[in-house]
C-alpha cells in the first residue's frame, strides 16, 4: 500500500521551488510514496511540468490563499480557509492523506494542526520534536518551542512520545531518556521537573529512564531522548545553532589571516567538509508535531532541497511504523501504571493508619 | 590605596597550586593588589615559599576545614566554621578585605556569601554573572544558575546589575540589554518576561533596552547584556560549552582521517590556535555574584593559572570602580521611576474616573 503525504507547497523561504524539487527527488528513490500538493497554480504548475514522474504520482490541488511568516496564529485559525497550509492539513483529517508537511509559519501550523487534527487521547499538549547532533550521532529532543508553560504530566507525555520517535528514526530498541535541568543531582531544578522525575521513577513507565541531564549532556550524547519544556528546548536549540555558527565564523576568520593557513585549509578541505556534513542542518530537517491525531511534520523554513527530501523521509517513516498507535499504547500503559501506583499508595496509607 | 582581596586557597580541582601560582603572576604585574590567603598550612605554605614577592604582599591565615565539591550548601552554612571559604568571605564582611575569590563549590559559596555578606538594599536575589563569547567580542550574561524561579522584579535587578558590570569589564558607556526569550516579538514568552519588559519600557530605567532576544542572538552579539533566569542562563551556557566541544571533537576526528588533512592542519595551526584562543575559557573566568553587600567572585573549579589570574583581574576592576555603589544608585533610581510611574498611573486612572 502506498504512503500518501499532503504537501503545503507555499510555506518556507524558497517555496514552492525547494519543495517541488525535493519531492521530485523522492519519487526517483521511492516507489511507495504519493503526494497531494496544495498551492498556487501559477507558481506550482510550471515547476511540476519539469517532473513527469512526480506528476504521475501526485495530485495537484490549487489553493488561493497563503499563510505567510508574518501571519499571526490566531488570524490563521480564524481566516485563510483556502490556504495551502490549512487544506493540506484537512487532507489528513479527512483521511485522504496519511501525513502532512509544511515549511511555513510554525506558530500558525501548530495552531491549525492542533485545531484541525486534535490531540491523541491522553495527550494534553503536542510537542515539536527534532534531532540534534551529538558526539555519538543524532539524538531526539523535545519540546522545541510549542509549550512555554508545562506541568509534570506534560513532561511525561513528551518523554513517552520522544521514545516512540527515537525508536523509529534512530532505530533503537530501548532509547534512554533524560530531563534537561541545571544539575544532575536528584534535588536540582524546579518543582515541575522534581515531580515529573518522581512519577517517572515510581511508575517505571520508561524502561530506560536516565535522570536529570545538563546543557552540555546534549552534545555529549548522554541520552537518546532529551526532554525539556518548549522554553528551554527552544533556547537550547537556538544556542546550539548560534555557537556552531560562531565557531565556523572564527575558523573562517582565522584561515583568512595568512597564506599558510589558506593553503592548510585547502589541504584539510575534506576534513572541514566532514565537519560541515556532520552538522548539516538538512540532515536534521523534519520536526514532527508529536501528540496529534494525525502525522504533521514541520520543515525548516530556510531548508534546501536535500532538507525537504529528509523531511519527507521522516514523515514516511512515521507513517510506515504507525507512530501514533505506539504513542497511544504507551500513554495507555502509563495511565494504568499511574493508577496502580496510586492505589498501592492508597493501600499503604490505609495499612499505615 | 591598595586593593585587598581575600582568597579561598582550597577550592577547585587543582587547589591550592593553580591559585597560588595565579596570585604570584598577579603580583609580578600589579603593585596595588594585596592578598589574604586562607587554607591548609601544610598545603599552602610550601607553595608560598617559592614566591617571595607574593609572600611580601600577602597574609596567610591557616584554616582547618575544607568545603569540598560534594558538600551540600545547607551543610556548608550550618558547619565548616573554620573552612577556608567561610573565613575568606568573613574577611570581606569585617572590612578586612575589599573582595573575595573562591574556585570551590558554587552552591556552598553562593549560600555562604548570601548569608555572611547579605544582599544590597533593593536587591532581592543575587545573580551569578559571566562573560560569553560572541562574533563581536565577549558579552555579559546573567543569571547563570543561582535562581531557578524568578519574578519580573528580579529580571529588572539582573538587568541593572548586568549593565553596571558591562560598563566595568567591557568598558562600555551605554551597554544594551536583551531578555532571553523564545522569540523576539513583543508577545512571545511567559508572563514573567512580559511583565518585566513592560516595566523596563514604562520606567525607562535602562537607557539602552533592546527587547527580547533568542538563543542564537547570544553568539551573534546582538546585545551587550543577556538577561535570563538562572535556569535558562545555566542551560544555555552549558549548551554553548557542549556545542563548542562537539565541534572541536568533529574537527579533530576529521583531521585524523587523512595524511593530507594532517598536513593541512599543521599549516593552519596558527589559525586553529586563534580559534582556540578566542574561546579560551580562562579568558572568561571570574563570575561575580552580583547584588551582595561585598564583592564575591567565583572562579571555575577547573581553571588553570591564567584563568585564576583573570578572576583576580575581574575582582580588582570591580573594586577599583566601586561596582556596588553603581548598582545601588541604579536600583534607587529605578524605584523612584517605578513610583513616579505608579503615581502617574494612579493620576491617569483618577482622571479617567
């Protein structure tokens, strides 16, 4: 059976060009993926014409509105009924597609996806989930910015969803989980993290719970799934991006300083390329909104063709492996364990009295 | 008049060696700095013997206890009466020294400094303050981990203290300030940041308030003073450290891959050294606890001699320029402006009714 993905062709800095080219590459490599492409006919059709194969496995649905980077989420929810973003999400809701991808306005996309698709039973807050580089390979991190204020239950939901995602994209049997904190000692951090850790330990709902981790554990690769609220997750991710750019900047600046350095850099070019490749953002592109009734993946707005290709791969993997069924099962198991835990707690309190 | 600094010689990974050697270098370069050195006589005296000049401008006070990295802050506060850390702080309280430096246990040092020195009038929470690298040079960032939960007033205190520090260490007349957030738009973030920004704007207590900044603005150098709660500040700082190490690791790994790369790296050695130097942690060593009645500076526990030297320089600069008087003046001015603001608010409400 083929995998059907609906595409918002109008979101992102270089839409629809980068998007259509990315899809064209996918259909060269995979036979089981088909697309429903939503966008402006004047802009998309000329691009599609160049790709016979893509045309043959796609349906193009013209839309008349575009949600831009400046559109407020509230405005996107109220209006823009015939926008490519909304229509692409609707395809998932109406079971005409198995998943949706947009490189557009993150806030608007999250708001629309939440309202149109709804959240999975037992999930209070969906989370933006992504891959981050570490010394031992990519790791999963969430929430990257959807939820500014969270409670302990949300942190546990993020942990379970992160595990489900890590199993699929990192192909791990038993991913380890850590909560991002300001120290690894048991008593560090705020009340939300304290209670969340206590619940994770007492319910044993994660097979491989590591404990608290610190900021530098992210790139050390201490755990497979890094869990944080959207505030910390977002700031941490952007700090990483900034620091990587800072080091590249210093390196370029240093190399320019002398002829010898320039020659050296030329000789070490494959090495520098290796580093660049290790941190290549397109390899990390494709951030799912986990916890929704339906698969919705966010591509970086500034992505290139290889990056959009990667976002499609992530989406297809999640569909193939039925991630939402996995998440639902884990959530159900957790609520059972929580109830058991509470009743044993009640029993022990009764026994004590 | 000479600057008198009290030194906890027993804190840090390589104490007292790195500390005594750092002080010895200082007295070679500066004539107006004297020291009171607190520590174990068996360990410190043999080191001091090698440095005639340092001995001649220092007093050594033997202490019998050591607060280690594992000592809990609560235990440090209750016991360890004759510890080098406590005694060194006491010297500031009793006006026998103008500032104190320790490379020991941060939590214990902050707890003791807070209790022994007390906070400046108008300051609710002292903050750990440090320098971080950016494309346009070092910038000031606080709080780096002292305060997990903060209110808007604390954020404003941090802003004012950060400006006072930036004026001294970065030698800026009018440092710009940004609040670390998940987006630069006015409505982004949590209630604490929203209210803090509103108060900063309405009281105009900062001459050069920029607004909200994001994680990648830190290394871009968008503002001179980056203000965050201790949670975000700490995670962000450690994420930076981790990412820098990650990139160095990939670079080393890449260079090892071929003879050509190795030759290239050899030729580009001055360039690589330049980058290393730009990010050298010893240049950033010396993190004051701002907001205390007395100057207390934390050195990194893993610092080297050059790093400890730098921490002494930071301390001496703060003493020379009377940072606490500056902070007190700014706090006073702010509370006046806040009152004016409130009374004008009341007036306008009355006028409206």
